[in-house]
C-alpha cells in the first residue's frame, strides 16, 4: 500500500467529469461515445475517466481559442 494520498481523484466517473467541465452527465457520455473524451469502460454500466487525460484533452481543445 502507498502512504501517499492524492488530493484529487485520479479516476473519475461521468458525474465527476460533468461537474469538472460544467456540462451534463449525458453530454459527457455522448462525448465519450464520439471519441472526444478518453475513458475506459469497465463493465456494462461503469465508465471511468482519468483526470489527467481529461485535463490534457481540455487544454488541447482550448489551446487554439486564445
């Protein structure tokens, strides 16, 4: 076991991503299905998103909009 406890969740569910991005859970899932948001399907009803990947994707999408 690791003694280090991260201050932010490394893996997030669709609700967490929606809150982070300020969008609906439904839109998060639609963007994931379209391949816009990177995520991992763990089971029929469980999808997880890595926080760092979401933040990187967001930065890449907003980089050209200065």
